C-alpha cells in the first residue's frame, strides 16, 4: 500500500492546481479546466486512459496519472470533528 505524504503530494503532483477563479476552486490539471473529479469519473465509467487522451488531446498520460494519485491521496485524508467545551 502506498502512503501519501503531504510533502510528496506538493512536490510530485505538480500537474494538479487549485485556483479560486478556475472551476470553482476544484483541483484541475494545470493549465486546463479539466478537473480531477472528471478524470476519476471517466475512469470509473470504464473509459481507458487512451480514450481520455483521444477525447482531450491537450492532456498527457502523466496528467491522468497525477489526477488519479491526487484523488487517492484525498480519499485517504481524515477529517476530525472538534467539539467545543
């Protein structure tokens, strides 16, 4: 099992960006309006990487890999609910 460390994510997944004014701040493949969620959804719908690259010729294979790795990292995050006294 791969463990995702924040430092690794910030340095190795440099193809993923988040900007408040682009796609509502969702994580996107850099320089595009293609969201990580859209890539994950296409993979979940059984589109192959080659299908995605054919439909979005401005993407590179590594963009899709970074999107999937980013999604896996986010899925591993835990949110803690703090109670007030």
